[in-house]
C-alpha cells in the first residue's frame, strides 16, 4: 500500500504522543437470549390508541357506505 506524504507539522504531531493511560475496561457482552415472548405485527395492532383510531376510521367508512346505499 502506498504511503501518503505528510507535512512537517504532521510529523511533529506523530512524535508527541499522549501520556499513557489505563485501557478502558471491557464492555460486558450479553450472551443470553432475550426471554421476552416474540412480538410480531399483531402486537402492534392490538395497542389501544391504534385500535381506537382504526375503529373511528372504520365507522366513518361504514357511515359513508350506508349514506351512499340508503340516501343517495
């Protein structure tokens, strides 16, 4: 691999190393599987605010359909 040319101020920065500090402790890694039950799209559909919204939209569609069938 080709070396990239460095400017003199970059060479000076390479020589001035930061003081040696203790390495950071290792981050624990979770190896066990989550014990929660798997949640699919039906879980999202069963939430109360969404069910209220879908109920309102459904009732508006039903009222529009009944209006078209019975009154027009």
